[in-house]
């Protein structure tokens, strides 16, 4: 049986590290097995779904390199859901209810006060036809799936054996009073009809899974393999949900974080395997092992993405950054050598343009007061550009001779005067690229 997975975002916001984890796991399972990965937009809620988020999610997945084989939109499949609802109705598994949200709320409060779990009491099932007619004339009904009261069990790819007593769960609402088909049904119909074999999603869906297994079986299909990954928390274990807005993939991209850094981290975080920087999606897929993930909440620290990004960029051969060097204005004949000189000082791609600007346009010299005289003296001894590989050594030796300074006291003020930075590439190697240097300070 060939593996088919799906990522099913609701287009109500941007892709963030939390839902990207779901996307990535499903993508990797399909990729590793040579199967199919479907991008499915759960867009049955017309009030909350937005076309601009559909576009943004697509764009972010493309940027990350998580390409999908097929795209589906639930909004285009409404008649399939209506059809499934009819079948469930015909077998007596979908029943009409009339309680208002306020009435339901009241019921829940009463149950809780009596120390009972707030499970829907199925009062609607006890209505006779006349009462139903009377209520229908008053308000529109909504529809619940009738759970079979027995234990629902499955072998979870991450949680291990799960067993949930169906009687402890409310019969799920599948169709709202306004006729809108809800996620629980739409998702099941799609998973069946699209031949989904594996579903990985967040642990917040465990109860949904239990009810969905019964709906799948009622519709005459076999449930896919389910796995529920733990939810991400901040570095101190705090809930991440409120911060997810600032952890959107587009924010990370704007900060210069590289796709490979994000994917390498998320493919391992929360598993028993160490985080390893990978250089391709296939490398990540090869090492991916769902069974190595644990059920405990997973700590995520966005700060970890910076060193991974730097290490990734520093490992790149010239060909992989040629476009960035060109965009920064580095002439093609100088670019390979310039990359060798700056690469260890590149932490994000923006640093390429920053170092080229320092070289080509000159930097604002950084000179400490106590070094002012020394730097002024030294600059008088520096010949005008162009420089070559010997310039730095010849110059600093002459300056040392004249001023008596040596070591850091000699080199650091000169580096800061020429580049405006206290850290940077080897100065002897950088000198041939410096076109503008200060003549006085
Ligand atoms: N649209 C649902 C969500 O974003 C999909 C859950 C699922 O994978 O079934 O939570």
C-alpha cells in the first residue's frame, strides 16, 4: 500500500513553528516512503478562512522546500460531505439537536456542579416527532454523530496504545445549524476518499481522533495510522500559543533564518535523536523516525535557529551563494575569493551584502578616544588602495616599529578603523578587497 499523508491547515493565519511541525512530519513520512503528500486547506469556515492565508501558507511551504504532490480545498468538496451526512443519517448515526449555546452551557454547568463530566446528555434523542416539529418551526437544528458507547482504541505512532471511553466524550457536532459542515466530518470524508494512510497531528486532536475513528468505521472505511505529537512550549516550558504569532515562518525568514536550520531543528526536537544540521530534505527524511518522539511537551527556543543558520551558511560552497554575492554587487571575478574570505563571519545572508558594502564603500571607522592619535598616525603610513595580500603585514609591521604597540593593542584599533567592526574576517585576506579606507580620523 503506498503511503499518502496530508497537511490540513485552516487558512486562518500564517504558518508558524507549531503547525509547521505537523506539516514537516507528514511530509517526511511520505518522502521517506516515496509516497504522496497532499496539501489540504480546511477552509469550510467562510468567516475565518482567507485567500491571502492560503497564498501565504503555500509560499512559506515552498520557501521551506516542502513541496506537495496534490492540493485540495474542502470548500470545493461540500457535496461530498453532504453525501456522507446523508448516509450517516440513513443509518441512524446522525441526529438532530435543538439546544441553543446558552442551554448547552447551562447543562454543562449543572453537570460540573454535580461533579459529573460535561458530556452531552443526548436529550435530543428523546424528543418525539411532534416536539421536533415544534422546535424546527422555532429554530434550525444542528446535527450530532451518535457515538457507540464502548472503548475506542488505537496504536498511536507516538503515544503508543490509546484507549478512550466513548461514553466520556460528547457526541460530536458534525453540522451546524447554519448548515456548515464541521471539521470532524469533512476531515474524515477527505481522509477516506483521498486514501490517507497516515495522520500525524498535535496532541490536542486526540479526542477528535477517537470520535473520528467511529465515524470512519460507520462510513465503512478503515482508519489510517494515527500519531499525535506533543505540543511545543517556550524554553522554560511556558505555553507557546500566545507567542506563535511572532514565530511565524515569515518572521523567521525576515530575520534571516534559513529553511535548513528550521527543518533540521524541528525534525529532531522532542525526539531521542540529537539535532543535526542537514543539507537537504532527503537527508532529513532519511534520518527521520517518528517512533523516536516522546509524548512530553517539547521545548522550543527560537534562539537555537541562529547558530544553525550560521553553521549552514558557512558550510555552503561558492556556487550556493553566488546569487547572493551577485545581488550584493560583488563582481563575478572577485566573488569566489571574497566568499572564502568572509564565509566564517556570515551568520545570515544579509551579512554578505554588509561585508561587501564595508569593502566597496568603506565603513564608518570605529575609533576609541585612547586610540585616536595612534590610528591617525597609522593611517598616514597606509598607502592608498588597491591593496594586496602583503599590505596588512607590511603596514602593521611598520606601525609597530614606529609606535611600539604590539598584539591586540596594535591590531584591534586598526581593524576597527578600517572595517568599523571589532570582529570580522582575517585582515590580511580582507585587505585586497578594501577599496575605500579612511585617510584620517
Ligand atoms: N485543520 C485542522 C487543524 O489545523 C487539521 C487537523 C488534522 O490534521 O486533522 O488543526
